C-alpha cells in the first residue's frame, strides 16, 4: 500500500505534485521555436483525450498527490470544449492555471473566474508588432496586447513568457523589464531549448548570464533585487527597486533546475512524459479506454525519470541533434 501511495515519487526522491495537461496539438499561432515551418503530423481526432478522459486521468494524479494543474496546448483555448474541461477540473482540490497566447482569451474571462483560475501565463516573445508577426507568422499583436491589459485589469496574476533568441529579440530585454515598471506582471525570459524541427543551436540561445549582463549594464546593482524563489520554482526571480512588477529567468539549458523538479506532463493524445526533454512516453489513454488501471504505468514512468534533462546532462549532449531530435516538437508536447 505504501508503494502505491508514492507512485509520483521518482528514484531520486522527487515528488511530482504539478501536472501539465496539453488539451490540443492545434494552435492559432505558428511560433518558429515551437512549430516546424512545415507543420506537424497531428494525432487523429479519435486519439485525442475527451473531456471525460482528461478529467479521469487528472483525478488519478490528484488522488496520488498532485496539487496543481496547468492547461497548455498548442493553444488550449482553441479546443471547442475548453470551457467544459475547465469546469470539470475546477471540481478537483487543485490550483488550476493556464498557459495561453491570449489571442482569444477575452472570450473566457468569465469562465476563468468561475473556475477560480487566477494565474495566466501568456506567451509573448516581442513587444514589437513587426517582430511578433515574424516569429508567430500571424498579425495578432494588437489583439494580444489588448488582452494582456484586460487580464491585468480583471485582476489576474499575469506572467509573460518570452523565449529569447540571439539576434532577434535579445535587444528587447530591457524593454520587457521596463514593461514591469507600471504593471504588476512578471516577465520570464526563457532560454531557447532544443526540440524537433526548431533548428536549435547553441549560438541562438541567450543564456541566464547574458540576460544578467544586459540587466547590470542598464541598472544600478543596488536597484536589482534578487527575490525569494518559490519552492520547486523553475525561475530565478528579480525586480527593479520601485517597479510594480518583476522579471525572472528560466535557464533550462545553462542552469537546469532538475534537482527540485516536481513536474510531469500529459500530452493531448494521452501520453505521459516524465520530463520535457525526454523522448520516451507512456501511453495512458489506451489502457484507460480498455478499463484498466493506469496507476502502475504512471509509477513506472515516474521511476524511469532521469536525473537531468532526459539524460542530456551536458551541453555536448544537448548539441547532438540525434538526441533532442527524437523528442516531439514543442507544440505536440505542451508548454
């Protein structure tokens, strides 16, 4: 019985209390670092979890200790029954949050409030409309900007996720930080990570150290405040003295946070990934549909989790395309 109680604890003693669920592989944007230019082979519709299956799998995780669930995609809100899923998951004793590109989030303000979703992560890689169009392959900057302001005015806790790419948006680091001067938001700079089809190489990455070089070159050292990170936090958090908001750096490549990782991912087609970087997956949907218990599969998947970045524990391994190329593209994993 004790073994069953700890099905979410891995061989390194890490307890997984945070489940990220991708609702769909579809998206209304086409971000270059997330989706290959040629698109991806979508799972057949019959292979995508129904809202009842999402709930049943999520409940199993909650029964074994998950306390937080984040909905991702693709863009989770393009799914037609996204509101139904939100309402069903809101009946579970968990903190419920969502990651969105905010293109259509204005349509969901009421249901998000009804479901007590207070934390919204918005993907925004540029504050420049021209660059936004270049990286997303869509012309929706004004709509996204307006909806970010709407979320703030409606009292949501808003975090902006910006993937930094050398030579593209690294010159906007200070612009993003200045965005926090009058707005109670957190801007999180994310190191460009390798996934299938995104042409990753080390030269495109802007590291944690490089971000801090920009910061220290533009602000007095005594004005840059190192904040207390939350337990299991993926980011290193800072703020500029007197600013309403804050900024953070998620350094998955140069300074991974694997030792305290408490996250596990469920893809839209019902496969469990024990690490964002792992190429291995465990099918939960098929046995669920066959009426079988999925607890043993979950336990085996968690126990198989490697210590660092799906086994890519050095920069040399990260730079080998045959290793990270075995993983899905980001859009098929879920953010």
